[in-house]
C-alpha cells in the first residue's frame, strides 16, 4: 500500500531541505556503483546510440584500452543518482543540468563514486521551495575524475511542523 502524501516527508531523512544547503559545502556521497555490462548495453540501446565503441568488442580489442567504453549518459546518470540522497531527496524538480563534461573514459567493471559542492542558493518564485545549484563530479576507483556537471534543483523548504 502506498503512503498518503502527508506521510511522505517522514519517509526521507531529516536533512536535505533548502535551508540545509550553504554555498561552499562539500559532500562525498556514501555509495559507489560498479558498472556492469548490462547497464551500458541496455541503456545505450534504449537511447538508440549505435556507436561501435559501446558495442563492438572485436573492434575495441585493438584500441589502447582494449575494452568497450561505457556510454557517457550512463556515467552522468550514475553520478546524479549517487548524489541524490544527499542533494535532491527533497527536490520538487530538476531545473537543469549544464556544463556536462565526460573527462575520462569509463569501462565495464569500473566503480564510480560521486562528490558535490553547493555553488549557490537562491529564492524561487514560490514560497515552499528554493533553488540550489550543485557541482557534481564522479571519480572512478583510481580517483580519476570521469564526469562533472552543474545541476540546479528546486528544493522544498522546511515548513510548519517540519521546522
């Protein structure tokens, strides 16, 4: 049975409201995620990306890495997902992602970890939320930066009994 809307704030952590974010705050997110071949192939297929570097094992064996490269959309999605518990658990909307840079290739079997910095907080055009800008970046198991981006979210304010 799904919870009613009034009980949803109780299902999330006590932090993560607009008021909890301050420019300059840095976060190392708790979880990492190892990239499985299924994730790369399935999501790459779903986006209709047919680039041989993602699918053609025979072709890639003759490259310097000798391995297929994970589709950048998978890498970026994992960085956003790994940061979400700390940054956007109370988000009402993702407003934009800009400045996406894929800095280093990711391969099957690599493990991605995410970090975030609060860049800015701003008033929104509604009383129950504010806008928070984050810089997210992902690193692999060797601490090589593989992805970075700026993400703006509309985040709930702590109101009434939640204060």
